[in-house]
């Protein structure tokens, strides 16, 4: 009996001690950690490290203040539909009415003088342009210059101080790099979306005359046009410009103009009010090796499908049907690349063209002139 009484007392005492320990230290109750005298004496287990949190907030805070909302308005005059037989059959003068057509987009402040880069299609035909900064300030903007060939335009506002975007290097982008799009989609200012670089140097999309787009799956929506595409450090690497139509059942395909192209357009427009590009007057087409065989040519290249009468190309002796292989000893990669190589030369410069005509190689020199608008 004494043994049983002693054992019962020990059990009750132990339970009481455990109860008091749990009351003081509830962290000891864990499914994977049984409560024993050793756990009580060992003290609390060290806290497990929290998983690393992936965030791009620093990049957004660096870039977003320089992204502005662009609001445009234009006066549209339209004929009123006939409402009577007299109007329908010419018995009365036609009636007209006017309305204000508004649109929205985005832009990026690129210097402390107030220059803003946006898309040309955002401000095309606009009678008035206003911008709203991330801090709420609003200002009228005037158009410094336009470049439809790249779908870029430059605006200017008279406000100080201004947040300025840091220009990055689009030529260093690689497929798989993280990018973020900042803009004003459907009027929701300072919206940020996230994705990766899907491809670089996309051409022949039919968006602009001179194309060299960054492709991304970062969502770009109506109102994002002209906004910033930034890298994970917050540097500007592109100007968002277009998406593939979603009514085609395509998702995650957007395009941005690389910042390296933006730099050249920006400096020319600020200096001259327009972009001065080289032009020789050819209409090029891509020719694959298979197509070249049909022409009786040994390899593919860029075919001169046509050329402008009196153009530098005609004066140099180039003809429709000539196959261009290289310009200034640099192999051409396609029709868009050919136009781009020529465009980089200033008017008055001479370029060396190596090609094939009727199965024989030839070399000519053409003097570059200024590219006419929309040619």
C-alpha cells in the first residue's frame, strides 16, 4: 500500500509540474515535440528562419514616380444622319455636329527639363495633351516632335522639380530576365504588372515602319501605351507600345520599344524637332534560301522588290530583283534590319552594298539622303 500511495503521489506531482510548465511556457505544446523533463529543461527551440521574400518594390519605387498619365482630347466634326426625306434626297443642307473625343495613355519623364517620351499613336491627331504626375500634379504638355516610323513622340511640361527615369541598356537584356510594366491601363494610374522578357529584336509585326521590339508576357493593356518597361533594378529598358489582340485567343504577348532606340529618337527630336534618318529608296523583302533557289540564287538575303524613281538606289545602279547580302561589310539579317542599317547613316554619307544580280556578285556605293516622312 505504501508503494502504491508513493507512486500515485509521484504521478500526481509530475502532472501538476507539467501543467505549471505548460501554463508558463505554452510553446512547449507541439505535435512534433513531446513534453518531457528534457524539453522543459532545454528551453524553447530556436525559431525557424522565415522563407526569403521575393519583392520588386525597390525597383518600382525607383521608377514609378517618373511614369505619368497622358490624357488627350480632339475636336471631331461629324455629319448628322438624315432625319427626313428632304435631308435624305438633298432637299436640305447637311447638318454637322461636333464632339470631344478623349483618349488616354502613359509617358515617362526622361530629363529635368520636362521632356516626356510616349507613343506617337497616343497623341496622334490630339488637339490638346495633359499629363498627370504620380504625385498628383497636372500640367498641359506641348508636342516637341513625333516619329511615326518608330511610334515614338516627345512631349514637354513646365514643372519643377521632376522625378526622372534612369535609362538602362536594352541591348543587355536576355530572354528570361524579369521585367515590370508601369502605366495607366483603363485609367488605373500607377498600375504595375510583372513578367519576363520573352524575346528580343522582334521585327515585321506591322506595328511600325522600323521595328526592333522587346517581347514580354508582362500584361500590357489599353492605357499602358507609352508607359515604362523596367528591369529588376528599376532602370528603364523599354517603352510599352502594343499587345497582340486578345480576341484572337492570344494571351501574354506584348511589345516594347527598346530604350537604346528611344535614346536616338529622343536626342534627334530635342535637337531638330524630328528624327533625321538615312534613306536610299529601296523596298526590301526577305528571301529565304528556299525562295532564293526559285530565283536561281545561291543563297537567301534581302531582295529589292522595288525602288523609288530618282532615288539614291536607282542613281547607284541598283535594280528590282537584286539580292542584297551586306551593307558596309555587315551581313543583312532581313528587310527590317536592312532599313535599320541604312537609317543609322546621316544624309550625305556613302554606303557600300554587296549583292547578287543574275547569279553574279556585285558591289556599288550609294549616297544616303534623308528619309522622307512615312517612307
